[in-house]
C-alpha cells in the first residue's frame, strides 16, 4: 500500500507547490477562482503560506519525523475540506474538481504517514 501512497504524497507536494507559487504570485486564475467563492484577494498570499507550511511538513515527515508529516497532512486535509465547503456554499461547482483532487492527494499523504 505504501508503494502507491508514497508517490501520491510526492505528487501532493508538487501540486501544492504549483498552487502555492500561483497564490504568492497572485495569478489571475487564483484571483478569479477566489473571488467566485468569496475569498478576499488580500488573503491569497496567506493561503499560499499555509500550503508552503504543508509542503514543508510533508517533506520533514518524509525525512523521518513522521508526527510532523501527519500534522501537515491533517492540516492540508482540513484546508481542502474548507476549500470544497467554500465552493459548495458559493454554489460554484464547475471547478470543484480541483479542490477535490487536492483533498484526495492530501488524504493520500495522511494515509501514507498513518500506514508507515
């Protein structure tokens, strides 16, 4: 099982790094999506920093400090549950697949750390 979950954890880190950079750069697609679900533009960099913390925690967890990996994965799961909730509350369903995908990746990372 961990043979599948480890690559998914790495994909989770890479995917979050991509969107973290987009958040910090205030990419147009990030601003547009955030506006649709009611997130204020000035909060976007902070969301990017939360993703950066998650990535760092997953990396440290992979380096051997498993409790930090678990904490980071839990944080990312909660983050993306909130993102899905924001889409549902705003009735923005056409692009809900992205937060659901990131949620699935974060859940896979959590499963990896809990299994190992």
